C-alpha cells in the first residue's frame, strides 16, 4: 500500500514528505511505547502513534520505518518535523484514534507486523 493511499484512507494531513507519497508500506504498527516498536515492528512499515517527540523519529530511523502517522489529531513541534525531513521520514497526522486508524488500514489490506516476515 502506498503512503498516498494511507493518507486517503485515514483522511490525513501531510506534514512533510509530500514528494514521498509513492513510498510502498508493507505493514502497520500502532504503538506509543518505543521499546515495543523496536521489539516488534518490521522494516518498511508505517508507525501510528500518539507520541510527538523527537524520540519517535530516532526510533523510526533505527527501525527502518517508512513513515509515521500521528493520531488523535496530535501535531509534532517544528523541530520534530525538521528532524523527520532531515532523515527523509514522511509524517502525516489523522484525527482518528489509534485503534480506529489501525483498523481502517487493516480493513483496507495493510498487514500487521506479525503477518509478514
């Protein structure tokens, strides 16, 4: 599934990386605990989270996460957006709660991280 499709499904706003919307995402992970993200996420996934600090970007870089979606309408600060831009990690935000955002993506065919190798 492309990031462009994800933006449409979640009725999301693109915060940065509008030139990277053709990126393919293989799976999704919804989590606010970055240690769990590192333990369970697979490469080429999108992370859906309510956390908006720079640690999310650093975690995404280490885990080879393709994009981050901030849920519940949360917006990161400009320094977080700038860091993501520097690391070439697209950021989007959705007003949907975490559970519903994950459910919509799953319902539309995006696999969970436990379903891919």
